[in-house]
């Protein structure tokens, strides 16, 4: 990320040339010039205490002091300066986390109730099928 963002900042590449690289690495440009939003993939929505500490550090040092939990069980940090994105990504990698493919057309986490399929009051039922895809069917009345 450092060399790509350096190329952007030096004018060697345009923002449009930087965009595919940026998106593939979970980094969104914000409307405010020079700031990025980082989206961190949280596999299956599970974090260790050490990973949580790294996320807290990134929020405090490189963002606004807070992170946002998404409906797809990821974490987003807003207002990260472009020159700090590489350092944040290195901290994430050292903790076993990544921003890679947290954007765009990629495999995403699915959030579901832990008692789906066995709760008598559920509005619909999610269940696994042989193809390993999730299907949604109406809950029995």
C-alpha cells in the first residue's frame, strides 16, 4: 500500500489508477480530501482479545477514536489519513487481520441468529443445503 499511495501522492498515478488497488485492499476514499475509510474483515465475526486491542489502537491513533461495526460483522474506521493506511494495515496483518477484499464483489460474512431453524417465533428460517449455499424459507405457522 505504501508504494501505491506514494505514487498517488507524488502524482505518478492518478486517483482513478489508484482506485482498483485501493478497493481491493478494503480502502475507500472519503468525500473529504486525503482521508480514507478502512474496512477490516472479521472472519466469522470472531476476534481475539489481542486483535481487539489492535483495532482499538488503530481507532485511537489513526482514526477518530471509534470504529463502526457493520451488519456484515466487519469493522470500519473513518477519517484515516492516506499516509497512515499502510501502517494500519501492517498492524492488522501482524494481528492476523486484513482489509484485503473487504470491499467489492467478494465472499462476505452472513449474520444470522444463533437459534435460527429452532426458534418457534422466527419470521423465516435459514438452513444449509447440500450446495453449501444458504436458502431462506418461510417459517412454519
